[in-house]
C-alpha cells in the first residue's frame, strides 16, 4: 500500500511538472512569435462581434473577448492567452479521463501523449484558433459520455441517475463544442454508433434525446445569424466539400496523410496503432470502453481523411479524432508496463518519452529556422520565383518590423503632403487584410477595407460595409509581400487615379533578406467597386 501511494504521489509530481513546463514553453512561444494570418483573422471576431460568422461559429470570438477583457489587453500574448490556459486545463483533463478509464498511470501516459502532439500543444494550446475552445469542450464531452454510457450503467438506481446527469452534461458540452466548430457534430455520430452497436438499451432512455436537443439549442445564435444573412455560412461550408469533383487525387491524399502524421506525432500514432491491434489479445480495457473510444474517434478520421481523396483537407480537421485514441494508447502502455517500484527512473515508458523527444526536436528545428532561416537554401531561383517563396514560417515573422516601418512611412507621407491623414489600408483577401489590420492599421489609427469576392474577403465583406464601404476621392495604402500574388497595380489602376510605389521594407534573418514588403500609394478613388466586391448584405 505504501508503495502504491508513493507511486501515485510520483505520478502527480510528473503531471505537475509536465503542465508547468508546457505552460511556460507555450507562453514564451505565444509572446515571441508574430501572429499568423488565421490568428489575426480571429482577432477580428473579437473586434467585430456577431452572433456568428461566415466561416465559423462565434465561440472563438467570445473566448478572445473573455481572455483579453474585450480587447483591453493588447498584444500577441494576451490574444493567445485563451489557448495557453485552455491547453493547460486540457492536459489536466486528459489525465482525469485516463485515470477514470483505468488508473493514475494511464492518466499520466495520456497527458504525455497529448503534450507530444503538435496539434494539441501548438495548434490548440499556443495559437488562437476555433480548435482551442473545441478541444476543451470535446474533451469534456468525452469525459461525460464515458461516465454516462459505460460506467456501471445498470448497477443501482442512484448510479443510473448519475449516468443520466452525465449524458445531459455531455449534451451541453457537445453543444458548446459545435458552437466552436461545426465538425463537433461527429462526436454525436460516434456516440450514436456506439449505442446502436453495443448498448441499444440507452436508445430507449428519453435522457438521450433531451441531451441531443440541448446540443441543438446551442446552435440558435448561428441559425439566427444565418437567417439574417441568407444562410451564407452553410453555403460557404458546403462549397468547401467535394460535391462536384469526385475524381480521386492520390498525391493530395498522400500529402494530407503526411501532414496528419506531423500534426499528431508519428510515434504517438504508432502507439495508437499497436494498441488497436493488440486489444483482442491483451484486453487492457473493458470492451464497452474500447468500443466507445473507437466509435467517438472514427467519424472524424473516416470523414476528413476520406474527403482528402477528392479535395484539399487540412490536418487539424481530423485531429480531434485522435483524442479518444489517446486513452486507448495510454491504457495499452499501462498494461504493458512492468514498473512496480516508486523510483522516478523509468516511470515514463520509452515509447512516450520518444514521442516527447520527437516533439521537442521538431519544435527546436522549426524555432531555430524561424529566427535564422538556416533551412532556406540559396539555390538559383527561376525568374518568376520571389524572395521568401516556399518558407511557411514567414507567415509568423516580420509583421512587427513592418508595423514600425509603416508608421514612419505614413508619418513622412502625411508631413510631406503625399497622403491625407485619413487614409486606409486596402486589401483583396481576408488573410492579408487581417494581418494588415492587426499590425499596420490599428497601431497607426487607421482601418482596413477590402475589394474582392466574398470567398476571398470573408468577414471583411461585413467589416467593409460597417466602415461605410468607399467614397470618391479617398486614398489608401496597399502593401504587397514578395510571397503573395501581385495585385497593387491592377487594383490601383482600376479604382484610383494615381498609383505609385512608396517604398520597400526588407525583413531579414541574420542580416539576410528573407521577405520584402512593397508599399504602394493609391490616391484619389475614381471608381466605386460593385457592392458584391466590397460589402455583403442580405438583399
């Protein structure tokens, strides 16, 4: 007994240091790294709050408003604070679920597997995305589904009541998860698949249908917003699915699988695979637990990996499907573990420590390259190749430098009478617009407007409308980076009387230019863009 208590104390000590060191590391990354285009775009959800948005439900905007005190706290760290806090809570929650599944050690192994995932630690735990609130509510959903559907369901009346309460709570958290990302509906698909295949008695319980109805009620803000906007968000989401092109693209499929492996750690996925193949022999979980976790996982994996055969699929779409598999893998490792002493040496099995090591190694390589550019080889480029092309880390680099340089350029232009004080930043797509808004327009007390198709500008079609669209005689800056399509001349000549390049700003790593921003002056608007290119209304 004393040995068992000492081992539990040691496990909690490891959990504490795992959460503490992970939180500190993620906090430093959040403070050091510039925002990516997606993060800056979700900042606009907090800046221009709505009941919903064209491409996502509203939860991420509410999270940003909550953790920044309605944007009173400024900067990258505070914008990402929701992810830092959520990531730490999630690690503890994974431990709690693993402990409930089998024991304390299973919980610790699950927490390490969770931390070893780039998707969990970085994409949802550092960067601010809709996956951040979804991850929290999905894990809570998994916890209560496990409690309600598999744990002592028919032992006594009191236990049945507790199980029904758990099912109701699962419905609440699934609803909150769907209010974060629509794909969370697959958790219900998995739960229903489990009930149909393994526990049909629950299908007769009215609690299940009340829980499902509660989940749907959480989508009421989304429905109301879509009613007011011609159901544009559902039309937008359906346009991203392969409804017309059913020709398999094997190269795209292999590429998608590669990104899935990188996001979720190939070593961790191999542990999950071994666990799945070993269950029939080892029986390290109760059959109903195994079936439930597998059922909750498969809808995400089958659907999103399946559509990657026909269209571009992002690795974060299928990533929530690996959450339930983490508990299967952790239970498998616990069953295989031969640790009986309370010594610190060897308490973490080799497969888990290898996964953590691989995660840290990948982070180190990316981090060093981010600031040094040592992986950017100076091969002779073709004539059409631009500086910085192909380096995805540049999406998170150089924006603070551009911000400082632009303030100087604008001040000089206004002082010299080259541009009016009340000019704006012009863009033609949501990714460019949001970064310009956060780093260039806001610090210089300016605004961003867009000209472009709805699928290109997204939320900025509403933002531009709220800002009054365009007026004759207005002037704007247009900033092009060397890794983006060239549109400044085309837009300038089409809508303005005078288009001139003001200056170029070079972003450097170790003294070597890696990115260039060309800043253009677009003066005296002579043509107002068509309404469908600058503003969205329901009429």
